[in-house]
C-alpha cells in the first residue's frame, strides 16, 4: 500500500485549510456509508479520503454536498445490564435460605441505606470532595 503524503494532496487543492476541510468532509461521508472511488485496501475512512484526494477523485466540490445522516446502530431495545443468572439466584437461595426476591429486596434496602448515610455524612456525588454546606 502506497503512503499518501500532504504534498500529494496539496497538488490537488489550494491550501492546507481546504485540504483539512475536504478530507474531513469526505472521511465523514465515507464513514456514514458513501461509496469510495478507490479500493479500500483495509484503510480507515480518513486515509481513504486522503487517497481519493491525491488521486484526483475528490475535490472542494464535496463541501457543497449534503451530509449523509449519521449511522445509528439498529436495536429494538436498549441493552440491559446483566443481572444474576437463575443459577446464581438458586445458589444464593441455597446458601442463605432466602428466596431470590428476598435477596434482591435486601440489596435494594442496603443501597437506600447507604445513600441515606452518605447524605447524613455530607458526602456529595458532585466530586468536589468537600462536605455540602
């Protein structure tokens, strides 16, 4: 794979500012699904954009084109944090003699108690390290 140099790209565009603007716009378009005019050769969108500029396939006219919409991963439901597996709940029940519901209730109670004690001690989640006034 041949390296792309700034000099190769500058031969096609007027100045470095224009090079940065054109390369960033084209790289965003490629990352959002635009068709490349060259073979990808395992390149990232930024390198591909610079290669296209150096080859004369992309010029300042790309700045006038409408942006493609961002790529959003498709998912019907948001990912849920992993919870205890049924086997873990059963093992807890055998070890403690309590049902999974009782264990979860106790954990929730401990969480509330800790939040209350943090408030009473003047601990803030604001990250200042100073007690609240």
